[in-house]
C-alpha cells in the first residue's frame, strides 16, 4: 500500500509527541501549575451568612410559565432576590411578537435577566432591530438561539450608535443583518471598543503597505463576523505569528488576510501556536518541507483550527485507508469531516473495491446526501453487472 511508509512515520511521530514536547521554529507554551489554596486545620469555622429571601411570587410565576427555574437560578441568581420583576409583561410582549410559550420559557431559563426589562425598553430595542431584520419571526429565532444578544444590554442608545458607526464603515443592511444574527455581542460592545478593533485592522493594513485601510477593515469584518468580539491583543498576536512563520512578502500576506486568512484572526493565539507547531512537526515526520506546510496553510487555513490529537487521528485514518499524504495536500477539505465519518466512508469504499490512487479522493469530500446517492448508484451498477 502506497501510504504505509507515511502511516508508519505518522505513528512514530504520534508516539514521540506523547513522550516529549519539543519546539520547532515556533516557541512552545509553558504551563504553570495553578496555585493551590491550602486549608489549615486550625482555621475557624465560618458561619454561613443568611441568604436574601427569594421572590416567592416570581418562583410561582416562572413555574407556571414552564421556565427551568434551576437553570435560571444557576445562571443569574440575583434576579430571584429582586423585589420587582416583569415576567408576565415580558412574556406577553414576546408572545405578541410571535414567540411560542416553549420559546419564551427557554429564553427566560437561559437569560433570566430578561424579566427585569421594561416594556418601553423592549419596544424601543425591537424597533432598532427591525431596522435590520424584515420580520418579527427573524428576531424571535435569534432570541431563541441567543437571548443574551437582545436582553443583555439596557443601553439602547449604545446599540443605535453602533449601528451608525458600523454603517460608516460601508457595511450594508445585509452585512449588519449577518453580524447581528451571527455575532450579536458586537452590538453590546461600546462603540469605543469596536472603533479600537477597526483602528487596529487599519494599522495592520498600513504596516503591510496597504493603501486602502478602510476597505481592508470592512473586508475582514465581512469575512470574519466574530472579529469585533475578540480582543485587539489576540488579533495582533495572530497576525504577528502567521507573518513570522511564512516566507511571503507583505503584499502577499495583506492579500491573504483580506481574503481566506481572515477566518483565522479570531482563533485563540495559544491554540494557533500549538496547532501550527503540531502541523509543522507532523509534516516534517512525513518527509515534507516547511514550504509544503506554508502551501497547505495558504490553501486551507482552517487546518489551524484543528487540534493536534484530532488532526493526527484524522491523518492516521486516511493514511491507514490507503490515501497518500500528497492526495490530502491536494484535497485538504477532506479534513472538514470527523474521523468517524472519514473512517466509515473509507470502509464502505474499500469494501466496494474503490481505487483511490486511480479515482482520487474527491468522493470523500462530498456532502452526506451526495455520498449516499453515489454509494446507492454504485451498488445498483454492481447488481446490473
């Protein structure tokens, strides 16, 4: 089997990775043991402080509404000690917007602070959201998925200012729609915080020789909707790390950041460093050069999201199934699928005598629907023969 030598090398690398942690080009992280708090036997017993009385009327109302009181109390216990809450009016408000009783119960269970908002506040906020979304149904769907996005902030003025600021960047109503639906915390940020990220992106563009920093910032925000809810420190560290690793010109790095590399800017810098280090070592163990790693990162930057154990296991399964490393480099999107899915597909194809060397591995990169249809067709062809 053509992939056996590569598999042997990968297994050797995998074992050595567990025995030692060495740094290759990229400095490894060192982890400090957390400080342990020692309890002295001579310490005096501290009498428990009396808890504030809970709002019994609130508990009764929430139980009648089907709210998961235990979950709500764990998430925001302070709500249950308030003398006044607005659960009935909030429920009626949401029901009037089309939310079902189960959706209302779920919203309050996961974000009980919602019942502290006044109807006047909610009406004003709803109208601001309606400037972006066409229907109440769309807003209800987002609240059901992420109630915090709507109820977290009590500052409607801040939301209005953020909408105005982001519009000045050239973001369209469609862009704002995607931002609010996917990363609603962007609008809970202060305008100052969002401006700091935009200024950082513009500075990075200028440092790399770009001539249109405003467009650069807009393109990154549109391609990576989470970037505004990450810290400027994280984004800066990620840019510096990837720029230090590759042997590309500033112009090439700029184009990639503005394009397919935008997706990696919000990744934890610690994760990126660890995953890049592992990828480099794994590729080296299989006989590949740093240039091959660079080409893979350029063509498939999402590989930097895959942790060492997961990536190594997927590679091992593919190589064991008769796939060569060169084929993986040519079709890296096969790594989008879980190890379980890849293994199951490899077993199915192998049992049918599928020749990966002759027919390639594109079949592994098919959606479940297309793959199942392909298998069914091949099975029928076999019966016809």
